[in-house]
C-alpha cells in the first residue's frame, strides 16, 4: 500500500471520424498527479489547464471518482493531498474527463493494495464514462478499438508507425460532450450505418498495416460530424485546408471543438494552413503537433 506516488496519464482523441464511441488514440499531452496521504483534510493544488475553474476540495471530480473506486474495491476513502498539473484543455474533445476518471481509479487502486489490473481499471472507467474510446486510449496507449457489452469491456490495441503525428487545432470554443450528444439523431438511415462500419474498419486496418494512403477516405463520417460541425465555424474549410497542406486524415476530435489532422510530414505546414483558415472565420485557436502516446498511464 502506497502513501505517496505520481501518476501520468495521456490525453486522447476519439472517434477519428467514423469510429463513434469506438476508436481512441492516445496523444502525448498529459495529466500529471501527485498524491499523498500526509494530510488531515482533502485539498487540491492545481496548475495548468482548468486551474482556476475546478474545486480544491472533496467536490473535485477526481476525488468523487476516487471515492467510487474505493467503494468498488471495498475500501474507505481517505483525506488526500493532491497536486494536479494538466496540459489537457477542458471541453475541447481531448479526453480530459476520461483521463481524470482513469487517474482517480488508479489513485484508489494504488492506495488500497493495487488489486485491480489495468484491464479492470479500463473496464470500470468505461462503465463510468459510458463509452470506451477515451479511457481505453488513456489506459493502454496507441490506437484502441473497443466496445462495452453487458458491462464488460472488449478492447484491442494497435500501435501505428512512430512517424505518425497528430496536428491538433484547438479553438477557443468550449463544447460539453453531453450537450453535443443532444445534436445527434436517434435514428440513422441504413446507408449511413454501412458507411461508418466500412470506414471505421478500414481506418483501424490502415493504422495497423501502415497503409496510410487510405486514411482520407477511411476518416469520412456521416454519423456525428455533420451534426456537430455547426458548433465550429468553418469546419469544412478547416478540413479542406488540412488536406491541401498534405494531411493524411482530418476529423473532429471527440465532440469538439478540437480538430485533428494526422500527418507523417509537413506538420508545420498543416498547422499554418489550418490556423489561417480559422483566422478567416474570425475566432482564435492554438495548434500543437503531438506524438502518439504508445503507452497508457504510468505510476511512479
């Protein structure tokens, strides 16, 4: 049983176009947490993204999920001193919630004997989130393909070529996942379902085999992006600018507002082209080129 430790969890981009609630890709943008039991009351010290927006006591989301984890393990939650450093922007479709859930469950596990395996943590996190793609990527790293069936997680990991990078363009537009989901239709035509099954499968195969020339077609989505893109001015133009600059694929990250372009080269050119497109629609955004995180969370 540990009394102090550090956790480092990668962020994730999800859906990757057609793989709605299925595909997740871990990226090297991290949530880092230091935990200590040497305190009489729970307190948080926050830095980085969200430091001025999140509570510093037991009402913090991470502590709430930690308590859930303790309940699952059969342990009593303790007062904790928790330092949080996050480079993952909130409400931008980069898995900030998923990484927080994983961190909290790892905390509960480490503080109570470490009886849960990584697979069990991923499964519990999926139940809490309600979908597997973000938490699976943060648990395992690389590209994960997953589904939740009868409360059981089924997930596979693919490690794409190390030359593949993700250009992330992050608008100053917050989008809450629960609100973005209200834009989606309850029923879709059969042809739409077939389109997404074909392309999500092709996307996963391309990432596994390195046949990246098919990614542009494989990333075409008809299930969620046509409805969510209205929240991001110039969405179609941003994707087109990425392709004109040499991107292999471009898509909405999660429910947005981040847009991701996959590249093997010309990353700076793709960044510049997409930021130029954003500027023409009169809002601001930042851009970062990220390597794929090939491993999931780490405890030190």
